[in-house]
C-alpha cells in the first residue's frame, strides 16, 4: 500500500502536522476504531504519548521515530511515526510539500517492533485510511491532494 499526499499552505502561525491516519479494529465491525497508526510528514507539533523508538524506520530517505500513547478522548491507542527529531520543533510549516510513503513498510516495522505488546498485529482489520492536516493552531488555508493505492 502506497500513499501520496501533496499540500500547500497559506497563512500565519499555522501549527500541526501533515499525516496519514490508519484506523484498525480486531473484528469486522463498523464500530469505533480500536487502534490508530499515524505517519507524519511536515510538522511543528507534538505527537500523542512518548518517544519509544528512535530511528525506527527509514522510508524515502527520511528516518522516522516511533511515538505512542493512549488517546483517552477517543478511546484507543495511537502509534505515530514522525520524522526523526522534529517533535515540537518551532519551524514554520513549509509553503508546500508532500508525504509520499510505502505505508505497508511502516506497518511491517510496527509489527516487528510492537507485536509482542498485544496492541498491533498484521491480523487487525484496516477500517479507514485518512490523509490530511491536523490543525493545532494558527490561521490560513491548506490545499491537499492525495491518493492511496492498495496492492
């Protein structure tokens, strides 16, 4: 599964992250998600939880760290892959960019790193895939285009 997400931004003081969000369940129910896996690109905010693995995976020439924690408000656990060393940086978001990744490689890495925790496994059902900008502050506009290709 590969993802291609392109973005442009205009405005001031924008904070947040451009990311994919993959939502999983342990069954085929259409109920609320039970787990989320995020893959961030450009960002200037903090992911949920704590840093648990530095340099977890390299994809497309970018090395990612793994953060994780419980999203109490949503009621599920979240794993977030974020470009190494960028959590909470004070850099302005770029005016344009992309997040083009092999999503399957991240899921394989997560299986290798965390299957023993009992939260993620390749046996989960992928319920929803999203791509976009999570706004945490500022004013302006964001334009997005993207695709997900399942193989």
